[in-house]
């Protein structure tokens, strides 16, 4: 079975694995979850050759520093794999950023420990999501197919985060400085500031808080995530705007004030530029995810 859209790819065939690697899996802009049912596969990742055995779940979050390298699989290798676009992962982590605490520490833990020997209950969760995604990918006539796929993929990602919480091995923020290099820590602090001050829209403001230049901040963000600081700020601002428009009945002028825009007109221009819709039109688009 090989099924895919522009943002999701699922397979349980060796040819599908090869096809996905050629087009998506090695990309820094994807997240891959692979469960090994039988045999094994050796994959080069993070400077080492990793062996994924039967019963193991391999998780690769979007990684802009390490791509998947060469691999060797056993003759009896059998697996199920889901690969999703990084934007889906980001929507779980940063859709109104207060959703996911300690996201950076969890992400770094998964990068350092990408293989999990999971329980029977966790396997059942994985195969349930795999089956749901596969069914939706086969049903091309569903009007809300894209939205449903997005919700299922988001649910699967959140289930993985829930599993990490149960492991109780992810260090909270105070321990992070010792665990990562200076650019990692700076990037983490930048995203922490984004969460605390989502209404600040100037790269210069964040750079001042971190005692570095705006250019250096953007370079760090680009290196660690593939996006410049300005892109991060715009993404968080738009996420906050969407939250208010979807989940409140506040007048547009009040949202503009809360978001610290100079006036409602500027707020409307900003929203239309980044979403393609005016605030009032966006509110009417209830099917948007």
C-alpha cells in the first residue's frame, strides 16, 4: 500500500519506503513515524547507524540539522510508516502556543532518542491512526477530506507527545542550558519569548531581549528551524489572530487592541496579507483548520 497527498504519505511496502525517501523522508520539512513489525532496518541518523528492530517505533521530528542517511534492511523487514509535512507538526506545537509546554525539550529528547520499544497499547494507538489516515487517503470523494486528514495527523502527533509525558524523562526548561549549545539555547529562549509576548512583531525587540543582533537571531532561527526570526514572529502572530477570530466573538477593533496593532485598519490589512482573507471573511470560513 502506497497512499499520499501533498502533505501526508503512508506505506507498508518496501517500494513505498524507497519512494518516500526519494521524495520526502530525508527532507528537513517532514516528520516520519515508522513501526517495525518484523526483521530490522539500520538507518544512519544523527551521526550514527541506528538499528530499528521488530517492536520498535522510530520517530523523526522535523530536523534541520540532520537528514536521514543510508540504510540497510533485513530480507524479512516489514513495517508501517507515516510521513507528514512539518507544517502539521508545527500546528500542534504552535497553534496558539500555550497548547504544548516544554515543546523544545521534548523535541530535543526525540532527536537524541528516536527509537522507542513501545507497549501493546501504544502499538494499538499507532495502528488505529495509521488505519484512519489510510481510509481517508483512499476516500477521494469526501468534501472535508483535507480537514479530516489534518485533524487525524494532529491527533496522532499529540498522542506521541502524551507518550513522551508518560516517560517522565524530558527535562524542564531550567536544565536545558546544560544540555544544548548556545545557539540551541538562544533559539529556545526566542520561542519562549514568543510564547510570553506573542503581540511583539519586531525582530529587533526580541534581539534586544536576548542581547544579540537581529541578523544573528535570524541566522540562528534559520539554522535551527529553517525559518527566519521574522517568519516565526509572523506565524505566531497569525496563529494568535486566528485563535481570537475562531474562538471569540470580540469585535475586530478589540482584537486589534489586544494584539497591540496601531488601529483596526492596520490589523485588517495584516490579517488579509497573511491569511488571504479579511478578519470578517475569515470568521465565516468555519471549515478552515
